[in-house]
């Protein structure tokens, strides 16, 4: 029977060790794949029927054609917070046992192919609208395109071609912090210290009202990432008081700063659209409980393959559901008004899921593998042999080497042949082989 680690004690973190009530640490958690799609669908519900922004549906008001769905879906933006919590869990899991190079290669090859594809699809959609003399919702010029291809148009002061891509900049800063930790190596105690230090610095940055520190330490979302990390440490090493204290303090912090996000999503109270912080906190806490059950509880035992497939479609679906899906729904409303708003939205969502499957199958998977292979080689290139040069005729010549003695004869104290007959290893790669990507 496995013994729980005591307070302050470093548990045995052997890969494959089982956590109480959970699977082996190296086992894929299908439930978390499914939760990622749930988070993406929540965000999509918010964009489709949870907001009354005229930019999306014009004169069609979700409060009129779908009042019940609107009341529920206007909290769907919390799916972004759920994404960040899941990311803390999953990224810590994928980092463990990897080098910084392997981590960077895996993230770049995972994120960029589908993102580039989504950006190019939006550009193609805008150009098609221009050719059809339609007004495109997203103004695009070459500078905007180039900035968006970097995945960080926001810090460059540019508009987002894909409106949901602002979350990728938040994720990128989290990846940078984790990459720094990888240089020291991930251990149980180091991750506890890292999370505690990060949370403290996030609190200090809010106290100082420093925009620079807020950007570096992601003070708005730090509690979500840290909570996810704590849940992964519970999955890997087992539950103990230290981890529950870490998760609890991080969660209290996050629910406190959540008020800023609630205020940002609250429409005018005169329209009856004021959001409740208490409801938002309850929904987010429910997400926390479900993630804990998926990491170390009964949901961790699920082995449904379709959940893994759902998780694979989440990222491309998240990228295309708004910038591609909403124009599809609006086009259907214009061309086939008898179809109605909700059926048009349903068709657009189905189209977005189908498009995400195509992107995953034809772009994300194949191009990601090629990119991973070449990035791995580029980060660990083979050492080329030194270039040979013609001898200088004016250089002084040394003594001529003596020929080896013939059998049965000696020619004096000449050099003896090498016993092994092997040189100094010239021509080998010196150990500079590409690091496997895992």
C-alpha cells in the first residue's frame, strides 16, 4: 500500500507510480482531452448567443431569439479561464522529464501549423468578401498580416486577424516561465517553490499597479495556472496538505481578481445584463472540481478513445469557430433567411467542427511532425568536419617521416604502429546527435 508523503516531505516521483484513486503518472488522461473541448464549446456558446455585440449578428438580438440560451451562454467566457487551468495541468505534465529544447520544439510544432492555417483562412475569407464587394469585418493589410503570423500581434500594437488569438499570448508567457524552470530541472520541491514565488510576485505586481510586472507574471491568470500545476502534482505524487494549501491559496487569489474579468464582461445593468460575480465564482469552482476528478479521481479512469479525438480537435476548433464560423452563419442568414438564426448557428458550429477535423488531419498532424523533426535537427545540428586547406609551399618543412620497418629488419628508433589502428575519432559526430522530440 502506497504511503502518502508527509508535510514537507518529497514524495517518490517515479514515473509510472500510481496516485491514490488515479492512474499511472504516464497514462494519458482521456477525460482532460474531453474537458478541453467542453471549454472550447463554452467559449463558442458565448460568442454565438452569449453576447449582444451588434458586430456579430446585427439586428438579431440573442436575448430575443434565444433568451434561455443567452442567460446561460453569457457565462461561457469562463471557458477561457478553464483553458488556462487545464493548461497548467497539461503543460506541467508535458514538461516533466524534458529538456528546454524538447519543450520549445514541442510547443512550436504544436501551436503554429494550425494557427498559421487559421490566419490564412481568415485572410482568404476577407479577400473573397472584397472581391464580392462585401464589407469585411476584419480590415487587413500586409503589416497586420505579418504581425499576426508571429502569433503576438497584440504586443506589436496590431489588430487580431483571429479574435480569439489573444489567449495565445497569455499561454506563451506561461510557456516562457516553464521553460525557465526547465533549465533548473523540474522536481517536486522546485515546482512548489516556483508556484509559491510566482503567486507572490503576481500579488506584488497588482499591489504596485505595474503593467510591466502584470505582463511578466500574468497576474490576472496566475492563480489558474498555479492551480492546474498543483492538481498535476497531486496526480503525479499523491495528495498532501502542501499541495492542497497551494491550490487553495491560488484559488482564493484567482476568485478575488476574477472581479476584474466580470466587470469587463458586464453590460449595462439597465439592459438587465449585469453578471454576478458569485455565479462566475461558482461556475469556475465547478470547473476546478471536475478537473480534479479528471486528474486524480474517478474520471481519470476513463479510456474512451473519442475523448482523445475530441481533445485533438479542440485547438483548431477554438481558432476557427469565431472568425470562420460566425461569417458562415451570417452568410446563411443572408442567403437563406427562412432557415432562421439558431439553425444557421448550428450549421456554422458543425462546419467549424468539420473544418477543425480537416485542419487536424491535413495540417496540424503532418506539418507538425515535419516541423518537429526539422526543429529538433536545427536545435542540435551535426558538427561539420573542419574545412581542409591547401598546404603553404613557403612554410618550413619538418623532418621526413621514416618508413615502417620491413618484416625481419629494423630501421632504427622509428615510431611504432598504433596498437588499435584507430584514429582520434575524426569523422564521428562527437555526440551531437539530434535530441529526440519524445
